[in-house]
């Protein structure tokens, strides 16, 4: 009589390959959605609506527009955050309001990122109070659109794939953008859809991403195909690139002719690694004297290291045929070139490279090798601060 085979406990790789049932997927996605949805609606006030999400500063310089002051939005101590400038552009996205130039810092830059202000203006029907409410919640709507797109177009089924989807949408950059009503997450969502779509739809999504934030020129490789194409294919690719960039070029010209051309005092790029080394040095000096392993201080050190892991993965696992890889590779290079002025804190640089995190986790969904967990943990462990802050708020 043959001896009975011993039952073996499932291996880690086996667990990662388990397919989640439909009911379990719905529960998981519901729990994930509850975090930013609860955070946004938790900031609602009967007096000020959702405007506390925009972070208007009591000491903002320059002083806000009179039309904004008349709305009596929620105001925080200090100078506020960048969302307060985009919200003022939304009150008059044609830029004809005479108070606009004096109401925001760098009006030519903030006004170039015009898509969110236009959406808020249309959604608010031209009424300043309603415009502010729409603007404050637009990031949440784009976050939900990103989650829907990742589930619909990537069709995750296994534990491995859902781990990657959840890590991508809950990354710090995305959460910081939602919490501060910024342009980064909406631009990243549109870049994702450009990678998910084909043909003219992909070009249109890319054009909208560029109108949301001009630095998404780094995502243009998504519209480029393999290098061994014939002349006709290369010509079509060049036409797609031109169509995608044209709306930004036209609006950029209009904005800067209106406000003038000004050189920024703080450069966004430096020699490779200069900003990263400067930031790590400051973070180390902040942490080392007390050696306290608090979540906040640990994240200060780990955030840029996780992004560096993501850069390494995309450069090592080169996948030229993947539109998602091409969407993110420009941001991988861009991350290495960020200046110390951008590496102010993780609230800044993590949201500047959201497509890098999306491309990294989407690439990991196909990673069947034993090193999946190592890559996954190393590439995402430093990008939990945004979700952690939201959970602490909901607690």
C-alpha cells in the first residue's frame, strides 16, 4: 500500500497566485476606496464646504483675490499650499480677471496648468463658491477614475496583482495630491489612460494630461513605438506627438503673453543625484541625533530610497513594448535629475513622479520570479505616509 502523501502548506508564491473571488475583490476595493473617500468627506463643513482641502493660508503671499475672500473659505495657519493658487485660476480660467495676477505667486506657471481650473469652473457653473467646492473634490474623482481604470484595463485577479494595484493607488504621491487639491494625481490618471487607450483616444488623454501639468511631457514616450518602424509609422508617430503637444503649446503661449515670461529663481533640475543626495543628508541629520524610529522620520529616509528602487526596476526590466513602461520611464530619469529645491520634503517629490510608481507596480503584476516580494516591499515601503496620514485622520 502506497504511503499517503503529506499535505504541504501553500508556499508564498502559491499564495500570490491565488485568484480572489468576485466577492472578496469587491470587499477589498470597498475598503481601499473608503480611505480617500472618508478623508475627503471628513473635511466637509457646513460653513466652508470642502475648502479646507485646498489649504488656503492665513499668511498667503500675495494676498488672495477679492472674489475668493468673499467666499470665506476655510483658512489654515501659515502660508498655505499650491492648491490655493490653482483654485483662484479656476474662478476665471480665461485669465482676464485683473486681480488674478496680483493674487497668486507665479501666475504664468499656475495658469499653464489649466485643465482642473476649467473643470472646476464648468462644474461650478461660474459661481465662485461652487467652483471652490468642485475644485476641492476633483482629485478624489480622478483617484476613483484611476482605481477604476486599473481594475478595468489591467484585469487583476490574483493576490499578486491586487497587491500591485492597491500599492499604486495608495502611494504617497497620490494621497498627498488628494489631500491638498493639487494637479499631480489628475495628470497621472490621464497619463495612465493614455497608456490604456489606443490611437486617437490615447493622444487625446495625453493632451489633457499636458494641460493638467506640463511636466507630463516626460510621459510622451508612451506615444512612441518600437524603433524599428518604417517611415510611414514614424511619420504617424510624429503626428501623434505634435497633436498631443499642440494644445499645451497654444495655451502656454497665450498664458505667457498675458502674464509675461519670467525665469524661476529655483531650478527644477540639477546634475543626476544632486537633489537626492542633498535630501538624504538632511533627512539623516534630522533622524540620527535622536535615532527615534517613528513612522514619520522613517518615511523621510525611506521615501526616496523606495523611488530609487522603482527607477532601478524599470531600467533593469526594460519593456519597450509596454505603453505603461513608456509612460513611466521618463519620470524615472526625471527623478534622478530633480534639484534640491524640489527635494524639499516627501510631500513634494513623491507626487512629482506618480507615473513612476504606477509603471513600477504595473510591471510587477507580471513578475513571476521569486524576487517579487523583495521588489514589491522595497519599492513601496517608503511610500506609505499619505495613506498613514489619512488613516490617522479617520481614526
